[in-house]
C-alpha cells in the first residue's frame, strides 16, 4: 500500500483520485488474495472438545451437565410419541470438555486482542464443536452484564414491566438478553440452548457471510451462518421462538390468542392450547436437541403461556417460523395448501436419536 501511495505521489495524484485508487487497490487485494486474513494465528493451538450436538444437548443452559436422567412423558390416550428431554453428557464427554477448556486457557495466555478476535474457535469447523464452557472462558461478561436500574429518563426498572415480563412464565427482575436465554429459571426448565446454536461463525472485518476467514469468498450457502451486519442468522434462530401467532392456519381460533383463550380456559382447563394439541393435532413436537420436550409438556399442563410464549407471545417478527410437520397419529393424509412446502423432519443437526421425530 505504501508503494502505491509513493507512486501516486510521484505522479502527482492527490485528493479524491487518490482515495479512489486506494479503494480499487484494496478491492483487487480482496479479489485476488481471498479476502482479509491478518495472519490467522496458525501458531495458536486449538483443541476443541470432540462433542457432538447430542452431547451439547446433554448440558443445561449454563453449560454444566445436569445430574438428572432425561424425563420421559407419554401422550395420554394416544399411540403418539414419547416426549423426551435431551440426554445428559457422559462422564467421558464431560472430561473431554474440561480438557478442551484447560487447553484453551493455556493457548490464550498473553494473546493480544487481534489474535483473539481471529482465534480459530470463532469460525467453522471449530465453532460447531465448541462447548458453552469454552465460549465462557473469554465471554463471561454476557452472563454478568445487567440492565440499567434506572433509565436515562429517570424511570426505575422496578416500576415498569419489560415486554418479556408480561408472560407468567418469566419470574424475577429484568435481566440481560443472554441471561434470559441461558440462565433464567424458565430457560433452564424448557430450553437447551448452546452458544453455537445462534453463533455459527462471523466475519469481524466486513461483517458479511461472504467474507468469513478460512472460507472461499462468495461461497456461502443459501442459509448463511449469519446475515449481513449481524452476528447470527435470525431466520434460523430467533424466528423459531419469536415469530407471529399463526392464527390464519388454525381452525376454530379467531383473532389474537389473548382474546381467544378467554373462551377456552378455566380452572379445570388452564391451557386452551391442549384442547386441540394434546391428542388431536401436532402431537409429535419439540423433539430437538435445543428444547426439553418432556419438561415443556409437563409445564404446559399448568398454563398456555408455556406454549404461547414461543408461538406469538414474544413476537419480534411479522411472520411465523415454518416448523416441520412431523407425522403424528391419525394425521390427515391430505396436506393443507399452507403446509405443502413444509419439511417433515427437523434439521439433522438438531434431531434426537431414539425418538419418534426422526
């Protein structure tokens, strides 16, 4: 670059023209040299835990293996699937995680920020096998950061409700985004999220999925690891639990759920969702590694907020997630028009073994 600047100075090129030339030179460098790769630290040893998605599914949301055995719940009065929580880690798998954490801590001693940003654990294929514990070696602040107690306008947080506090499933004070998804009481009861469920790699410089380190430029798939200028792909992560309530495809339900539930719930029927979904429709559900299917069914007996929370109650987007339609007992052989393009299986990386939803 300095050589280019010297040539332009010799030729008397300055001002706007100089800026254009430098920009073109940078562009050619990206095209012919495969993108920006500032000495990707090949000398930094990386020993990620050899942990499959099923193993990651075995830890709780804080990254620590649960001592409890997976709970199994059978659908009442139906020959339907069993609801099973993801398996816990074995002692061997837990030891592998601890070994990987120890190796990571040793490798990052005295590492500068630039090398840390481009650490191989942040990119594929290593990030796909990273455990929560490995991520939290450096990123502990996501679990300790707290919301403001008082807003800039002087409003005390205890005197107002955040949008996520409007559902009965959330208890306690306002908390940060990551805490609510990983360590809140309800998250630990019903979810089995891992850091790499959302974070599948990134591009620290250009923030585009087409320029990820270690990947050929402009070779990203139709379903990228993250979308432009974001750290995740919302369509394959956030939308799963923050989409719109799909009332347009629900027979017998009109308007919003808060209005519809009034005529469907009472003391004997606390969850109107189960009026249809306990034995009749979509009874083969939640058999994925990032959810605790048995725990969800158990809690759903007490309140429809357990269901509605992820199916419209915490809506961020104007559309709904196109969930797979796993076959269920007595399922209508004719597929409705709105579901004709829906998959019939969950993505392979999230499937649980030995369940009905395969």
